[in-house]
């Protein structure tokens, strides 16, 4: 079916459409009602249906494709690769579930998983799903304080962790962070289950609390654990947003609608059929990792590659070598990772046989045009940007090459996904704007299956964060966007970050994109800074590509000139600072509010998800030096 037809059905007859899509998964009991919208803005999909994510991801495939690879966990750090068939995965997940059950974990209990991208993280997630426990994966790079906050929020019965992670050849012990987090947290899980990789030789254990997975695994190996069938709207997992705009929100996901969205999107968006190979470079700690490293490819009977390591370590060819070796069809990465690769020689993109690679998907941040061109030309495959949020759980704006590929327009992730009714509206009046006018991107409820059901333990925050900006009839994405007459939408930045220069409203994206067209620019961040005359003026922070020899002042001047030429004098950056690094969240998003706070000497807000505090020192020094 063509995209237009598919999309039209999804918004004109949503219940009929989703009832049809629901046939893609196994239901233990079929739903009684497709959509219950009687208590807005809370809505329920597939009411009364019972199903299980683990059953759909694993059990269902064992008879038909038990010998096929399900998960390939590659560590470029340790050099170890583990290949697991669906049968192997079934066994490992059951064993893990038996261990969880032996520790008293059951239906509705929370389990915090604090692990790097290793196979056991996937086993643990699926084992939780199997027995109806609610997992909350905390990105392994987070510090003790972040972990403590998430422990207190979820109140888990169990914490699963590893001894250590690795990054760029260095070992980063996790266990001391677990101990520190539990010292800080008010809530204490009954046990800490340790998957010992043998990396942190000094790992200490607290008697009675800390248990070794290996020995429990040996006791329960081969045990089968029956699936716990869950009502479609019961929680499946919790996952925190990146904290780019403030305190992270604990997104609560349900079971049935999520399984349906995963099954539909893996074929229609990612163009992956059973037996084909998907390689997402995300960490399991993010939304992309949950959906496209774990649940969607497995529910779709595909092979999923899981990668521990950096994009260019041991060398910039590592990802393409893996694509060749496993015959990857769809790759999924982030603009941030592509910009890391772009600093390297483009010949790395041509070294391997990528004849089976059909698509490169990216998400998470605006994909700037120079990077999009660089990677498309280098790989010779289309790059398909997709826009989504932790809240949505799957792409909201994308192209759907699994149906038919519409033209890729650089700068725009594309068209609305099935079930998403979108508008760009005026921030003040709430009126829908005509094409080519900038405004707030909103979704008209119901949000399609797969999206959040609420903020964990905080229904009020769910309503106030997303449904209170205009009225309860619209979900605000909190992103600023523009649409063309064909429906292609371009994200211009966060509504919080919009820069208002003498009444002209500019998205951060527009100016950053313009600065990035300068050949010396690696990455740019722009913030609005208070100005007595104009209200605000744009201030730019830029990193340069390796090997730039021009004088910095000359480069900055030229960047400024480009913005004026491309966007007009109103967008002219008041100052341009060249820095070595930009502050980012752990998930690789520019933390503009921290830059703004440094320039204006104001409160930056919650910085717990900041990746490298050194980047802020760097900015401080640049500010002292002057532009
Ligand atoms: P928080 O909600 O805590 O502030 P966050 O919004 O960064 O953090 P995520 O859910 O990880 O948390 O990120 C979603 C946001 O990322 C989107 O709202 C949007 O701003 C941005 N984003 C995601 N994909 C794209 C894309 N393809 N193009 C432009 N922006 C994107
Ligand atoms: Mg957000």
C-alpha cells in the first residue's frame, strides 16, 4: 500500500486502522475495545486485550526461526562478539526470568537496569517483560546521583548492574556508582544482581544484598518460566527523557499498543522483514535502544545488532565492517555520531561491501544538511531522518520506505507517521498556521498506540507538561516547526529556545544550520541572549573541524556573514565563540540552556544529564577570552 492511503486510513478511521494493525502481534485474549477515550487526556488502546512483549519478541519465533540469529552483541571494547539465535535467546531469557522470580520479582514490581550495551541487558529487559515486571533502564554512563533519583522514583525491588562498562578502551567501573547511588537513595532494593564481566577486578560486594548472576544462572539454566499475560494498558516499562529542557520526565509505556506500534513500524518504516538484519547504534538506555535494538526487531523476527563502543574506535570503519559482515539492511544512528565520523576521512565509507545496506535512519537531533550530504554521498544509500520523542516511542515524522519511498528533502524528517495528526499552530492564539509559517508542533489526540500513557507516578505532570499549553485538546511537542504545502515538516528547535530578536522569532536550528554551512564548522549551537534594545540577540558557539588553519577571527567573521546572507540581518549573531567542545546531554543533544545561563549569568536548571562538565569550563574560558 502507498503511504498516502495508509496514512489517510490511520487518521480518518483510527479504530478500524489500528484493529487491523493489531493483527500483527499475538494476543492471548483479543481486545474488547480498540480505543477508550472517555477520560481525556488519558486514553487506552486495545482495552481488555491481553498480551506479552517477551512472548511476541521471542517465543513466537522459536518454532519458525529458532535457528536464525536474533541478537548479535558486539563489543568493540572487549573484542567479544556474541551471536544468539532465537532458540538461544529463548533459553537465556527464560533463565533470567527464573532468576528474577527466585528473587521474588513478579508482576508489577519495578526493576532498575543499569548496564552497558551487552546481551544481558537485553535478557534482563525481556525477562522483566516476560513476568510482568516493569523495567527502568538507566543509561550506564549516568553518575550515581542520576541513578539514585531514578531508584527513588521507581522504587525497584531489584537493581541489575554490571561491574563495569568500557569506552574508548578505558574501563569505567559501575559498581562503585551503584554503591554510591544506594547510599544516597531513600529507597533500597532488596537485592543488587551483578553481571560480572570480569572488568573491574576490585569489585566489592555487600553481603546479603549483592548477588552474582553467574552462579544463579547456573542454578536456573534451562528453566522455563510461563509468560504473564498483561492487560494491554498495564505498564511495560519506564524510561526518562533526556533532560534537555529541564528535569527528566519518567515516561510510562504500556504493553499492547506498544507491541503493535513496534510490529507495524519495523516493516513499514524501517523496511525490515523477518530474517533481515537491523543495526541500531543506540544505547539500550535510550528510547531508540528500547524500540529499535530490542523490541521492534525482535517482535518483527529480524536480527538485531547491539554495539558497545564508539563510532570511530578502533577505527572509523568499524560500523561498515559490521554492516558487511552481517548483511545489514537498515542502519539506525544519530546525527551526533555521523558528525563524529565526518571528522574522519570519507574513504572509510567506501572500504566495505555495503551492497545489502538499503537505508540509513537517524534520529534524535536535527540532521544538518552538510552532514546529510556527506553521509549520503559517501555510503550511496538514502539517509532517512526521523523525528520522535521518548514520549512517542517510535517515529512521529519520517518517511516510510517499507511502504514506498517519498522524496527525501534534506533538512526535513518528512511526513507524519500513521496515526499522528499534526498541526503547526500559533503560540499565542493556538490557531493552525498556513504552510511556511513557524509555530509550535502539536498532535491532535488520540496519540497513536505506542506513545506514553502518563508520567510515572505523576499524572499531574503528564497533563501539565503536554496538555496544558493550549487546551486539553492538543498534545504539545514543545518543539518549534514549519511545514511546506506537501506536509514535509522541519523541526526548528525547542519552543523554550526560540530566539526573539526585535519581534522576529527564530528557531535555533535555522541559525545553527546556516553557521554549519561554513566549511570549517564541525558543529554549532546558538542561544538567545538578553539585549536591552532588541529583546534578544543570537550568540553562537562553534566547534571547528580538525586541521583548520585559518585565523579564528576570520572564520567567525565569515560564519557571521553567512548567516546574514542566508537568513538576513535580523539573525546576525551578535558574537561567535569558537570552542573545543559543546555541552551535550548523555544522549548527545545540545544543552543550549546551559550555554545561555553561562552567558547571561542565570540559573541553568537541572544539569544532571550533562555529559561532560569539562565542556562548560571550556565555554567559560571562551567567554573570558572574548569572541
Ligand atoms: P526533555 O524532554 O527532558 O527536555 P528531550 O526532549 O531532549 O529531553 P528526548 O525524548 O530524548 O528528550 O528527545 C526528543 C526531542 O529531540 C524532540 O522533542 C526534539 O526536540 C528532538 N529531536 C528528536 N528527533 C529529532 C529530529 N529528527 N530532528 C530534530 N529534532 C529532533
Ligand atoms: Mg522532550
